[in-house]
């Protein structure tokens, strides 16, 4: 890209900062932006500025939101006695897309990761504890990812809110739907055995 | 992405218009843009607007340029008696990066592609012929891609400028460096035999 004019080099370098976009892809995207209709390029730039301008965190659950409260927290049909604790808004959206949860959320915006300098004070933990104390929460479902960081974060939360009068649960770990045991990793198989459930009796 | 606030949906949809970016990748990029430092998002948006604002075509060779003449055409050290005809600025840049060419270029901005409605009048062909007529060009190197569209475009150009007093050449086709004949396609092998050259004698 050495020979491109400066504005193109700028664009390639800015695009290259995006995750998973290397110099080759950035160059291809830049060429597309150069050739696309003027309106498309402007719309892309505007949407980047708009998203930074208009999106903030929900005052209650720290989900992305346009207003003070996010769509979930605003929805009176949601069961506010359940809080599902997730790492980030992407996880929240994945659970929403599954359509199998009607409670509220709490977004931590990260997980414990000492090597990256992320300790309890970098997460929205204090806010979670306060929220549980102040409202009539019945159950806290820990839905951090099933890995070392997610598990240790879940453990920490479970200890922090243990003294409060609230049920703490963890999402189930096991073999995913449609998988083949032959190709499943040992950790998952071992979890699926450890957490085996009694079969429901035929009616 | 149904549940995201509108500005995030906008951004995902605009990013999804870029080539090779599906909804999942667009969502990942949007999340990055939301979390990146404010300055980074602004720099990206600005560079998109800047590139559309400042980049135009070189008056002589139709390469991307910030000024009326591109860096190649401005460079008096380049041999202006040679014109290398390429499909697009990417091809020009690839040849520049190879460091093996010191002449000038002519960017067609496309190749003949009747199915896409691209005929001779959509390419910078008239401009090429005029340029050859008006300046002391000695050789025109046709460096369109070695495929059906590129070959037919090269053939057309060769016929158009045949009557002019200028040498017309085509870049060599054959087996690429470092390749293995076992895995080479038949067309390439057949071209590499058809265009075989006499070995240079030992000195």
C-alpha cells in the first residue's frame, strides 16, 4: 500500500485497526468505499458517528441503550425478579435471540482477567449487588461464558451475593445440541457426565 | 441483531454492505467501534469522508490521485514512452510493489464484460488512444488479468492501437514462481508450453 495517496493510506490504516481486518482486507474495503456511490460512504461514516453519539449504557442493567433505560428494562412484561448476569451485550443479544428468557439482565462488561488487568472493580459488580439489595430479586442466573475467566467470575459473584436472600444459579454446561460425542472435547464430556440429570418419567 | 438499538442496527447494516462482511462480522465490527476509544471511531469516520473528498482520478492515467497528476505521472524519472495498461488501481499498485517497472500506467477502470453491461465505452479506452496519439509513446504493455475478460480487453486494445506506430506487448503467462507443476491447472500449463522461451546460453 506504500504507493497509495495519503487519504487512501489513512483509510486503510483506520480500517486495519478493526478486529480481524488485516492490511489486504482493509485495502479491499477501502477500494470498495472509494468506488461505492458517494451516499453509501457518507452513510457508513455517519452511522459510525451516530452510534458513538447516541448509544449509552442502560442505567439499571448496563446494556447498550438509546434511552436512560434499555428496551428490556423498559418492558413491563419482563420478570424483574430474575436477573441474568452476562459478560457483554453480545451475550445478552444471543440469549434474547434464543427467545427462552423473559427476565431482566445485568451486563458486567468483562470478566475477571488478572493478566489483562481486569479485576472485580473493572466490572459492574458493585452495581449488581446494590441492585439485588434494593429490588425484590428472587434469582440471579450466572450466564458468563463456560471457560476459566467466566467460571471464576461466576464463582466470585456467587460468593459476593451469597449472604443475600437470593437464589444463585449457573447456566447448564454439557454437550451442545446436534453435536457428536466422538468429536467432543474431554472437558465438555466430563461436565456433561458430572451434571447429568435424572430422566423424566414417561407420563 | 433484532434487539439492538436503532443506531447499532444502522451501523451493522452499513458495515454489512462492505464486500466480504456478513451480518456476524458486521456485528463484531460494530461492537468494536462501540467499545473503541472515541477518537478511533471518529478517525475511522473521518478517513472515510476524507478519502471520498480528496481522491480523484489522475488527468493523464486515471490512477487514484490527490492532485491533478498522480505520483507516477508527476515523477519525471519515469519513462513516459512506456504505458502499462491495467484494469484498476489495485493492479497498478501490485506492479509498483514488484519494483520491476519504471514506465507510466493507464488505468482502464474495468474490463470488457458484456453480461455486466461493460462495453468499450465504459472503459478509459478513448483516452488511451488519444494519449498514445498525442505523446511519444513507444510501447504499450497490456497488463489486464490473464482471464477471458482480461484477454478479450487486451485483444480489443491491441486492435484499436494496431494502426498507430507503437509496439504492443502482453504480460507473460506461464507457471508462477514457486509453484509445483503437479498442482497447476491445465490452462496455465498449456500456456507455459505455448509461450516457452529459448534458454539463455551460458556465458
